C-alpha cells in the first residue's frame, strides 16, 4: 500500500516538473481585420473619391494602416481611417487597404473597384415623378471638358434596363407609347478613345388618367406678336402666354383672386401693409431646372419693379403714396411691405407671371427684356404653366403640348394637365363655320351665328349657353395728342365725344347686328361685374337722339356751313380717319353713317388687328374702334386709367412716350387727374364699400366725359362639343369654358 502511494506521488512530482520546464502551451497571434465603410463602386463621374474604413484587433492593437492604388506599392497611412484620392485618370481603378498590429501581423486587404468616366453628358429635359402622358421627350447635352482632347463619337440610350441602342450624335429622343407603371431612360456617350461616359438616367411613373389625352382645338383670328409676358399687350398674345406661365395666385369662377398658384398660402400682417406668400417647394420649371423662391424674388425686385422692363411700367405695384414695396425672404415665405395698407398692389403681385431667372437674367441685365421670347423663339420659352408652345407655323397654327413638370396633380395622383395638346388654328374663316365642320371644339359665337348653333345643337351633340354682357369693352378712342392742331382740339372736346354717344342708335344695332343678344355700354365697367354703378345710367341717359348730338356739338363750339358740313370755331371742316379691324367693320360703318348725318366726314380704314394695336400704342392714329378684355375688379384697368399707365393711349404723357408726345402740345384734364387719383387711392382702400364708392365715382367721370366712347358689348355666349368637359360646369362672363384649362378634358 505504501509502495503504491509512493508511486502516485512520484508521478505527480514528475508531471509538475515537466510542466514547470515547458510552461503553458503558446497562444497564436490573431491578425487584425479591416471593414469597408464607404467608397465608390462601379461607374463614377467624379475625378475625386473618398474611401473610409474601420479596423479592429481582438488580441492587440492596430499600429498603422496601409493603402495602395491600382495594385502599386503599399503606403503607410498611420492610423487614419479615410483617404481621398484626387485626379485619377479615366478608366478602371482599384484601391486597397490593410492594417498591421503591434506584433507585425497584417490583416487581409479590403478593396474597392471602380471605373471613372468623366461627366460627358448632362440632362437638359425629361420627365420625373408621376406623369399622365404616354409620350415624353428626353434631351441631353455634352458637358465641357477643359484641357482634354476628347470628342464624342456617338450616344447610346436604353429603356427600362434593356439593351443599349446607338443614337448617333442626336441629343434628344421621344419615347412614345410606354405602358403604365415605372420606367427608366438612360443615356451615355462614347468618346474617340473608346471610353464610355457617365450614364444619365430619368426615373418616372406613368399613371394614366381616365380623363387623360387628346388635343383641344381652338380658333384664333390673329397670330400672337410675342410670347413675352412682360411686353404682350394684345389678346392674340396673352391668350397663349397665360397657358405658358403661372402666378402666385389665380382667379376663381367669380373672377376673384382666391385660388393658390405657386403660393400655397397667403396672408396679411403689419396692419395690412405686408402681404406674405408661402412659395411651393420641390417644383421644376418646364426645362426640368428646380424652381425656387429666388425666382420669385428676382421676378419682382430685379425685373417688374423696374419701369423700363415692361410695356406697362411698374405703377400697378405702387401704393397710393407712390412707393414700391420692399421685399424680404424668410425660408419659403416671401413678403412685400408697402408704406400703407394695400389692395390692388397685392393683387398685382399675386397675378404676375413668375419668370425663370436662369433663362432671362442675362437679357434683363443687358436691358433686352423687350427682345426675348419672340414667336419665332417659341422653343426657348420656359414657364411654370400647364402647357408649352411646341410648334408655330405662320398663318396656320400654334400648338402647345403638356408641360411634363407642371406642379398640379389630380385627386387620383396623375399629373395635370389632362390634355395632351392645345392648338390654336389661325383662320380668316368665321369660327362658327369651323365649329360646324368639327375643326374646333369650343366657340364663343357671335350673335349672328347663335341661332344657327342652337338649331344644330341636339343633332350635332353640342352644349351651349349664354349669360350677361361680357366683361370686356368696345369703344372709340380719339388721339388727344394728334399732331394736327384742329383734330387735337376736336378730340379733346368732351362735347364732341358725347355727340357720338347720342348719335349711335344702339337699340337698332343690338336688334339687327346682335340679334338682340347685346347690351348697350356707356362706361368702363360691365353690368356683369359687381362693381358696376347703375346710377351712371340715370345720371347720363345717353339715348339715341340726333337732336341731342347736334346740341352737344353746338355746345362744344361747332357749327355747320351752308352745305351742312360740320365745322369748328375756326371754320375747319371736321374730317378724320377711323381705324378698325375686319371683325368690327360693320359697327364702324354704322358709326360713320351716323357721323355723316351730323356733317362729319369720317374715312373708314380697315387693318389687321396687330397693326391696329401697334398704331394705338405709338400713338399714330386719329380714331380707333377696338376693344379690351376685362375682369370683375376695375383695378385691373390701372394701365389704361393711370396717367403713367402703359395703355393710357387716348392721352399718353410725354414721360410715358418720350420723343413721341410733344410736351409743348400735351395737356391733361381735371377729370383725368381725378381718375388717376382714384386708381392710386383704391390701392390702399381696405374697406370694401369705400373701394366700391371710389370705382363708382370713376365710372361717373368716364360716363360724363367719355374719354373712351363706349359702344355695345355682346352677351356672353358659348358652345362646345359634348366631348369637351370644362373644369367650370357653369361658364360665365367671369369664367368661361376654358377656365381651369389644366383640368379640362376630352372624351
């Protein structure tokens, strides 16, 4: 037993001795690890990239990192965990990183592989987001590469990740008929060295609307003279322009400025002196460039607030003290502060077309605002409106297509407008004949055609209706600054102008020419407006009477010679020209005949509408029979009635027409100055009744002194095909069939 115990003890001692001699079994050093955090991969278009990583060592510490480029030699990077590689060449590249620990052990390298192709292609135009059209135009351009002898030899495109297709050197592509759902369109270039450029890509979703598509065909008697909203003064231009552009606010079906445009909210502060507009964000111009609040600020502070930049000057933006507002921007809110509370200047700001700074800045800086965006330059126009001019053929048509970046969407999520196109057909043929032939979809028929429209409506499937007198006006204007001193004296004489009112048998004209569908007008505000002052009809009852007409002429110092010719106090026979366009020839001929009964010799001169407007604006005329569009609020006529207005054509001041109106012959009148004062004062009148009273006085003055001799206004008439579905179900003088055209649709 003792010997056995002794043996066990000897074995234990021997084992301990061996253990003491050899120590613990050695533990193997673990290498550090490196993990990629960020860096380029695949194709890149920047000549500089930053690589970041992290490292760890479970049984030691990392003492340094090393990197290498394109499998070259390793470079000590100490303990930095990022590196920026600048100015690598075009082509494929690799970047590797490894770590070394305190025992000299290296980690496994981690690497990035990428290919650099300089940005040779940039996007110019194309769809994005949700769109409601199954055709899109994609445009791109070559980027500049200073100091490089590089030439693009071809472009390639692909759709929805398919195969690349050679597109030659074309820089635009129209994709038609894609399906509903998401789509991609990509473009790349190849240079003369065989290298491909960066790839540009458009992502969009086509959501077809049930209301989508089609072309709305409209009539235009005259071609536009310009597409420039700063200088357009005739409806042939403004009817096109208003589809291209957008303002901060829009009018509702009552003609009031209550609908959001590029501003989502608006409010007054500072006791009514400051108007604030919250400008929408993340919108795009029609060329795809981001729209910002800077475009809004620039439009006002750098463009329209300068009188020389617009045809009508800047008076509409001034308060009654004559001051333009100060402008401030805070985030997405732009504020306009006047020296006193304002009404009309705030509306003028809300209705002004916002302009693209990136397109027009150079022209504005160089004083060329009147020269830009001619009709021939239609493809250069950039706007925020629902449509873009895409074609102009002189004498034939002007065509507008959907703006793929228009900011409004229908409730179902599809981008407005519904229509693909709006086309105005230029024609000397009467519009009702084109309507009957199915060539146009909407018509504002003249009264002579009305019964014919009504008789065919059920058979042809037309919708029609009528309302009160249209908001615009028709009138004779006389040139108070005529270079002939005799004519100048006649035209400035209020009795001479009143005689024309008495000499017009308006009831007969309405019954005959207008088939009873017209209204006699004696002043500047239509009876369809809530601002109309009915007391003018009682105070100045201009009923047809040749006797009263002769009496007015006698009061004005006129007389008749032995042959019955009207002569002035100097014995000069009254003879002058009256200009008008073809559509007003009949009414003008009646006026000429009536004047002849008074002993006047009036020579009727017919000309085209645009020439007529040009002569009116110079001014270069004796008398003109023409018309103006109108709105519910008389304040919109500031440019006609303010003496510094750009359309104060009956008596332009020497300041508004320098070098044309001779200061030595110019004369202003008490009634004219008072009207100017009213239009200045109304800008600050916040009390609705007091503002109404100001315009009531304005109407009294115009009706009494007849600076414009008003004639007849046709009642509002309309007809359209059943396939046309207006956004306004009840068209009226304040909002016709085309109101809200972005939401109008066709079957």
